[in-house]
C-alpha cells in the first residue's frame, strides 16, 4: 500500500457510500435518470483516481470499433474498466452475475440501470435468457460489455474464459470486439494498493463471423491475452 493508495481508498469508499444513500429516491425514477446519475459517480471516482492516485489512462485501437452496436469482450483486472467503459460508451449494459444485483443498495442500482444479470445456477435456461436480453439491449442501440473471465484476475494469472461470450456473439448477430488492458498493475483488486502510472485499454479488431465455436473461443482468448501481456511488458 502507498499513501496515495490509502487516500484514494478513503475517497472512493466515502464517495460511494454517499452516492448509494443520496441516490435512493431516484430508484423510483427511470433507467435513463439512474444511468445519468451513475455516470456522475463514475466520473467522480475516476477524477479521484487521477488526482489522488496519480493514475492516468488512454485508449488505443479506437479505429477498430464498429459504427453500430456491438459486444465488447474485455479483459477484467480492475474496477477501472467498469467505470471507464460506462463513461466511454455512454452507459452500455454489462453482463454480470446475478449475485451482484443482490448486494444491498448497490445491487439495486445495477439492476435499475438495465444491466443483464445471469443466474449461473440456472444452466441452459440462464443462457437463453442472457441471449434474449442481449438482443433486446443491442436492438435499442446500446452496447454490451462482457468480461469473459467472469471476475477480476491479477496480471499474469492464468485465465479461465467462459463460453457464454461465444453464445452471446453467435446468437446476437452483432460484431464481437475483443479488448485488452493493463489496469491491474495500477488499480488492482484491492483499491488500497493503487499506484501512479498509465492504464492502457486496447480495442482489437472484431473477430471474423465465420468461425466455429471452439475456434472462436480459442481465438478470443489468444488475442486478448497476447495483447494484455504486451501492454504489461511495455508499460
């Protein structure tokens, strides 16, 4: 831990505590209003990360982003990508495990904002619902963000990609864009350990549409992990 990391941790927790309490009346309003307010929280948290934690960031490969709705399959190492992608893509829908929506107060906002929750214990039924929800969200023009690993992983950790991302892509009919990053080196799972540096998120070319399931899964993991290692080695 560093002094800056501890100060940012205090700031982040105080900010989040204030927000989840102050925003409670707005849970009775619309998704659009809640997403707007969530964006304010994200911007305030990222402001603190930059000013207090000394962490900056940039995006590479923006030219690879389609000019229509798509599914972004992103490496997941930190809370940073959740906040930054929410701002960058103007409130996309995140595919997340249902347990997160059951967290008191905070989970209510995740649900109200129109994210897609998945009950992992429901098997094929959950997969069908996830695909249906994804189609509906993409049809409204919003983008989808999915973390293929399902949870945050530390840099250098051997990943375990879940096949749900392939089903979502093949059944949705929209492009699948991989994304690599190195955020875990500067804002790891423990927010008390953030340290100064530059986070880079790299958007990679959309995957070909004519791949089989196994080939697609292998290719997705390979391109994300290769690019993430490159960002880690060249920071």
